[in-house]
């Protein structure tokens, strides 16, 4: 009995001595900082500041130590004093360079996205092609004169131009449904690389706020709200390469600011027939920000480009000496495109724990592309040139309510949102043409109207070190296709609902170790022409995925991550835009392993590397005939970044893609490659001089390649073999940037 009384007395005394510590965190100017991580060294408990910059550490005692960490600011350690419990303690953080020490392992933030932000700061994007390469494990390729959207590879997918990855900029979708060139087509060239602030990404179908195309994952690019300083730059290089960029603050007040950014790109490329590529970009962004109360972002952007292309060439024509690697069979390929965007993002802070976020966007888009993949296979006289064209309007909006719910009996937070997207694609066309100006035959020609209504609920239940995140998303799609080829009115429509649940577990064992299990169901919609052709069969094929991973931070300057994952896809019907046919594909299974490492050796030296392995096979075909064409098996990327070392900065980076099957039985091989790039800058007061070298070792490589059946002009029979676009050889550019 005495022992029991002593135990009760001991715990009662301990409980009486613990209290709640209340704090507030701002920057040096007194502006509140939201989502700052606060980690107790004694209990392992962690929390984050709310919209007012405030936080509460529960059940702490005088003498306890906690750490305050926020990306881009110096960390603080504080020992609790007895008098701290009498009032709210205010902490002011000093800005600093972004580094690994500031990355905190917590369930509320995605540490891998924070790592990507560090990668971006230490080794900034130097061209529009590099934008997507900042996502670990993602490989891209360009194969149409620089003007077409890049081909994307991720997690054992040949994503083409975006069929299985959701891309967005400040929440505005980039993917195009039922596009003239292919489903999910994602042209990011309207984004000026210098305006990117950070990159949010996630792999797999585990996120309730992301719907269509989120099977392999999602990427959301965040643009700058304001410029640190004005700048103009000029870049000149080989192959008649020219690039000019201007970024200028036009409004700087206490709560509001605005800037404009423009760029002009011109490039002939290493090809014997010049690409004559040019692209003009313009962007303006206005921000009204009252921390803890309200934020409004209004942005408008426009880009337009046109180009010529040498196309994909057959290996046999190079082998027999008919053309060189940089020659062409048909150099009349090329096209033009433009996109204008208007985007509004508004956040209203309703209380310390509640927010209402609203987004609305409008895009005006046009596209025209001329290609010739098979040369004289279909038409031995005029050739097989095709035209793909469309004019599109996109309208959408979303409203999300967020609640950290401190007044509920259980520690939880949730967000609930509703939204819509409407695509109006007019005169969506695929035609056989001659010399770009004569239409020989229309294969597909019609108007597409596609509507997506959706709602989602994300929740997080926090049990100390364990967070459980159930989520549910419901999508409704309405597909309409009006066929303009038929003489009589021909309009067909279908609709479908899709429910996609998610369940994630995140266990933060300590500030050095976090494990997670993510599970979920996602989907990608099929082209409207597929939907009506198949009378609504398999409109929204599902993807079932799971990730088991760990993030380990053994030292403040070292982060390691690993994940084993699996992804199953249902059978789907794919519209092949290059041939105007509906082509079914079977069920597929992908198993993979992702590994990553980041090491901050010194304040100025940073190492980074990612290695990815995928086993991708069809599940309905016999062994040996179940390879998934162009699915990458082994990829790796990484490098070394140098920052502010005696006025020098720069880096060397590599990307590797191994040999992979070009067809289902692996009788044709798409050759892999290892390419290295180098950049070096020297800062002199307000001027930076730089040199950029792509393909430092002048590697002979194929940027994109496909198994294609084609026939050349004098051939009697067609031949199926690898057709490729050669990768850029050694390519050097010089750059001068003036800041003011």
C-alpha cells in the first residue's frame, strides 16, 4: 500500500511541475512565420506555429530544451526558464542560406519536398528543360525541335507527355485532357525557370487533394511572391543559342508587391536543318500579404513559340550513311503553340487554427504540330506527314477549408475541398497533310467538352509520434465529343464517378528518424474519344499503390531516404494521337526501390544523389512478351554543388538511364546513357559571369527513341526498328547577369 501511495505521489508531483509553454515566432522585422517546427529535445514532442506564428508545447518543465527550425532561417535552441510560463515568449529568427540542418522530420511537412527546395537553391535551374529534372527519379527527353512538351519517365512509366503524373503551377493544372497530341499532354514552357521558388512533389496515388493523372505522382511548382532584387541577363552559346531574361519589381510596399518577368529564347540546335526555335515568355504577379490575416496572389502569364524539327530518324538510315545522326528524313516537321493564364489564389485566416483557401484560373491555349513518324509507309507518293491541332479554353476553381482543430478532444487536423475543371477543346484535329499547307485526309476532327467535379477530405490524427492520415476523394467526369467529320450531327457523351480512398501512416521516432507507410487508389482519365468509342467502358482505370519508406538524418548535415513501393494498374484503352486509333493495353504491375542521399559537407559544398530501380511488367501476357515498352528499369541522377566559395558557385551533375525494352518482347533495345553537365559562376558585386556546359564529355546518346515501323522512299517493304532523336552534343553557353 505504501508503494502505491509513493507512486501516486511521485507522478502527481511530476504532473504538477509540468506546464504548457506558449511562444510566438516572427522574422527580424516582426512578421509572423507559419509552420515553423518546434521540437522538444526532452520528450520528442514536436509542433508547428499556427497562422499567427504561435505555438504551444504541452507538459514541459523549467530546464527543458526545445529547438526551433525553419527552412531559410537560423535555428534556435532555448532552455525553458521558470518565468517563461508567465507570458508568451517571442522568438525572432534571422534569415540564412538554406541548408540541410534546417530540414525537420515531421508528419506535417514533406521532408523530401524540403530537400528538393535545397537542391533548387544550391543548384538553380538553368533552362526550361531542367525544371522537371529537379524531381528525384524523374527523367525527361525532348524530341521535337524544343517546342513540344518533354517526354517524361518516372517509376517505371513512360509517361509520354503526362499521362500518369499530375503537374501544376501554383495549383493551376498543366496537364491537358483529350489533347490533340495525347492524353495528359503537359507543356511547362510557359514557366520561366528564374521565377520558381520551390517544388512540391509526391510519388504515388496517396494524396487526396490531387486527382486525375496522379498515379506515378504529382509535382506542383511554386513561383516567387516577390523578387529579392531586379535582374537582367544575357546568354549566348553554340548552335546560335540566345536567351535574354528580365525580372523587375514594379511595386514594393509594406503589405503588397508586384513584379514582371520576361524571357526570349532562340536556338537552331546541332541539327543540319536549323530548328529556328524561338519562344517568348511574359509573367506578372501581384501579392497582397497581411501575415496572420489574409493573402492574395494574382498572376498573369503568356508564352508563345514556334519551331522546325528534324524528327525521329531510323537507325538504318544512319548506319548506311544516308544521313548523319543530326540529319533528317523529313525536315518539314515543327509547329507552334501558345498559352495565356490568369490565376487567382486567396487565403483568408478565419482564426488561429482555421483557413479558407480559394483558387480560380482561366487558360487560353492553342497548338499546331506537324510530324512524320513513318515517312512513306501509308502514302508512298506524298509521305506520311500528319497535323495535330486544337484551340482550347480551360476554366477551373477550388475552395478548401483547413482546420487544425485544437478545441477537439483528439489531436487532429483536417482539410475539406471542392472544385471543378472545364475543358473546351475546339476543332481538335488529326489530319494527313503535305508540306504543312495541304490537307490530304482528316482522320479525326471534332469538338471536345470535358467537365470534372470533385470533392476531397484529408485528415490527420496525431498520437504522439504516430500520425494517421485517412483521406477520401470523389471525382465526377462528363465527356462530350462532337464528331465534325460526319455529314450529320454526331454528338456522344458519357459520364462516370470515381471514389479514391487513401490511408497513410507516418511514425516520427525522433528528430533523426521517420518511417512511413502510404497506401491509396488513384486513376487517370482516358481521352474523350476513347470513352465514347468504347461506350463508357473503362473510363477511369484505377491505380493501386503502396509505399514503405524511411527517412534517416544521422547527422545535421546528412539525410538518407529509402522507399520500397508497388503499383498496379487496371486495363485501360489508350487513344494513340499519332495514328487516330484506340489501342487497348493490359493490366500492369510495377515494383520499385527509391534511394536518395544529401550531404552538406561545408557551408559551400553540397552532394546529392538519387538511385531508382523498377521492375515493370504486364500481368496478362506470357513471360518474355510482357515487357512494358520504354519503361525505365534503373535510373540515377545527382551531382556536386558549389555555393559562395570566394565568389565562385556552380556544380557538376549527371543523369543515367540504363538500356530498356523498346517493345513487348525486348527484341529491340532503347539504348541507355550517362550524360554529365557543368556550370560555373563568378560573382563580382552586382554582376555574375557564368558558363554552362551541357554534355561535358561529348557523349553520343539518344534523347528519345521508339520502336517504329516505317518505310523510306526507295524501300519496297517497311522495317520496324529504333527511331531516335539524338541528344545534344558538347554544348557551351556563356551568361552575364546584372542585379540592381
